[in-house]
């Protein structure tokens, strides 16, 4: 789900660049030095997943996992995805230099939308809560990115309306697959390392019972 150079007009490219700078400036404020190793690992996962393409008809799709990035990193998802997109562009030519801003808003914005859905789990309490909302977050990340992709293409002209619809439709299977993948990953992390998930509230430690004291009758019987 990368837009290539030479497709979008300069106003859309400019808007994407300004949006990326603004979103990066805001989300990087939430980044601590202790978070860098975790962000690096998740960025690597996003980077590698986007390189595996599966052909579907006239086009191809690939896992994006921006929903997983949002579930694990929260607001830090945007700088992680932005770094991954920049590396993909420089090393493999995915997309292009002029559309880095638009691609960052598209995929990074999807990661932030996924995080917003993931945070809704705190309002509900039922079995496998994390898995359900992580699956919804994974699908939301793809859906919201697809909407941004379609809107960006529509700004170029009505002739891209069919292309925008086809691109969005081609990623419906990806929404389902990513929902299942992100749900399974979140359920596993919630069981073995819950603090790895973004916004996970710590489990309250049980209150220790007060120490028992011997009654006066027990003391007098000694």
C-alpha cells in the first residue's frame, strides 16, 4: 500500500509532507530513550512484513501490520512506521521520495487509528478482550489507510476513481488476515508479557492479609 512517484499532484504531496512533519513532531514527544529498543524491533517487523508480496489478479498485496505497530507502540507507532517507510524508499525504492509524506500519513495514520480502537478495550470486560480488540485494531489499521489512499488518488482526478476503488477492494482480504494475525499476537503477548502492549494497565497486586495475632486465651494456655 505505497503510492509511487509521478501520480499525485503537488498540493497533495505538500499536504502529506506537512501532515507528516506535524504528526512526527507530536508523537516524538511521547518517545523516551528507554523505548528505542522496543521501537526498533517493531519497526523491523513492519519493514520486513511489507517486503513479502502476494500476487492477486492484476496487482499484489502484502502484510502491512501497522495495526500491530499501533497495538504495541501506541502513539509511538507513527515515528516507527515513518522510519520503516523511509528505509523502504531508500533501500528498495518502494513508493518514492516525493510521496514519503503521503505514505507516512497513510500508513502511520492507520497505526494511530488502530491504537485508538485498541484503547477501547478498557471500556469492556469479557473473555479474550485483548484478542477481540486487537483483531479490530488490525483491520482498522488497513481500512483507515485504504481510505486515505483512496482520497489521495481522488485528488488527482476522477479518472483515478476506479483505481481507488480497486485498490481499496484488493485490501479487504488483507484486513481479514491482519485482524487475525494482530489478534493472535496480542493474545499471546497478553498471556506471556502483558506490559509489551501499549496502554496496558498493570494488574493490581493482591492486598496481603493482616498478620494473625494470638488470642489472649491461647497465650494464657501456654
